[in-house]
């Protein structure tokens, strides 16, 4: 294990140091996720971006470009919810930053302050064609911290990051119940409601302070006492990192990714989101198929996106009623879904969404739906579809190459390109 880790870190250093290549990919089957598959398709990459996509017969490769051939090519895969790089491969104290247990509500904890882009698990996922992940704090506290979206290449956070604060992780399920913290569902909801009410008051003070400092005008008032009071500029409140993070949620800048599996817990999430008019993304949601109509009717009839649990997650505890068909049932109902790698407490602490999506494909989701759940639909849920999730001109040149059908167990990932850089060619 230690030898593997040394080799993996070395590979990451090489990847980060290599320049964007002028390359083209030619695949027998090209899944662009912007239309139907292209037989004998070509993707031309220039300066880290996709410059051309189409059939080989009508998409010329510029002179001097290196051509990489594959049986199949897809957009770089996306893991929409994991803790990779925050939880490390060694499963030891020095590389386990996924859950801070000193307090039940800590939205101020930043994923980018804990993310290690050189952890071997990052390279491990990348070798299976996963080029983008939403990672950060794990489920387990009522509010465990922030999530970030990063590419699975680069030596530093700055090189890897796509969105520094993509969401705040919330857990409204029994896994957040523990001694010294909330012991019941009602207590969890009461605790987070209390914090959001405080955030609303803090938001109002911030707005009043900005108005007072912005123009310095004294409001007119009939009452002399009120005029005297208004003449004094309103000062903004002292900074509070916790409340600032929640204000960003109230302002619609940051969504909550809320872990809830039982149908009653999912219903609590819907009720809370409506109360505070905030955007939520359902996380795990193993019993979502039981209340799919309720989820669809929420959010003014637009429903909520779902980051479905790993298909092969164990059916125990609060997930005892899970089904392999959950993702298929939700997508069939018209909800947008992404399949996640999730968080595992044992080594190697990472599931591979390629495999999880493959099992979902065989359980009602089909190849197209399964591939969408780890490419374009995942990108849309995370709000990064302008850069990743499909092979289209102008988008980041993130491409996964395969020896055959991506979801066949006998298929190997034969190459990976991220931001136009060829990062892996060894095959896995």
C-alpha cells in the first residue's frame, strides 16, 4: 500500500507539470452527451478546450496533432458527492479530515482548507475516467461543512478547484444523532431552524449596515426621536463566519446538500426548504422512490435534484429499504439524478461511480440514463455544465477513453484527458 501511494503521488506531480497537448481523440463510439452517439467520432483538443467534435469523415484533425484512438470515449466522468482528497487512502488520523466532531453545526468549515490534491485516492478515481468531483465534508453532523468542486488533476488546490464553495453539507437523518448532540429528528430540525433564523436576522443587519454606509443620507421622519435615531449611520454587525455561510444559502448563492434516507426525513427536508425558500439538493435519498410524487410537487412544482446513493451501498440501518432501481424510478418520474461515490468508513474510502452507474444501468436506468447520471446531468445539478459534462466546442477538454462499453466489467479505462492534458494511458 505504501509503495502504491508513492507511485501515485509521483504520477500526480508529472500530470500537473505537463503542458496542454494538441491532441485529437478518435473513437469507434463517441458519446458526446450533447446528442446521440457518433460512430467513428473525433474530438479535437486545442489549448485545453474542445475545438471540434463530429464524425471523422467531416472533422479533420489538424496537421501535427497527436491522435489517440479508443473503442469508446465519453466526457470525463463526474462524481457528484464524495469525500475524496479530504478522506485519504491511509485511513489514519493525518489524512482523515472529512468530519469535524467538535460541534453539530459548522457551515463555516471550508472544503478547500482540507482538500489534498495529491492524495492517492484522487489518482485512483481519475484512472477510472473520473475527472471532476464534488468533495468535502461527509454526512454525520447536522451541518458538517462545505463542499467544493475540483478536477482530479493538479498539485495544488488552486490548480484543481472549479468551484471553491459549491454547497453546504447537511445531515437530517439518524447518522447525525449522537451523545452530546441532537438525539432525535425533532431536535435536529429545531437546531438548524434556530441557526437559519439567526442568519435571517444577521442578513437584515448586514443589509441595513450597507444601506447606512452606502450613501450616508439621513432618513426623513415626522417624529424627532426617529429622525435623530436614523441620523446615526447603521454599522454592520461583527463578522460571524457561521452566519455568513448561512446567509449565502438564504441569498441563493449556495445550495444545501442534505443527506436524508428515510421517507420521513426526506419529507422534513422538503418542508424546511419551503419554510426558508432555499435551494436544496437531496443526498443519498434511499427511500425517495416511496415519495417521488411529493418530491416532484415540491419547489413550486419543479421538484428537487437527487444525488442518489451508490447503487451497491449496503441495505442496512436507515438504508434497509434501498433498491437498485432507485435512480431509474426517480429519472422515470422526471427528476434529475446523479449517482454518487459517497463516503465509506473503511479503506479505500472511495467508491467508483463508473461501477455504481453500471449496476444502475442494468437495473432500469439503461446506458444513456446511467451515463447521463455521471456526466451531463451531474454537471447540471452542480451548476458546472458550461465547462464539463458533455463533449461540445468550447468546453473543457475532459475525456475518458475506454476499451469497449464503459459499463461492461471487462472494459478498461485506457486513457484520461483533463483540461487538454493526457493524464493517464496505462489502462485500469
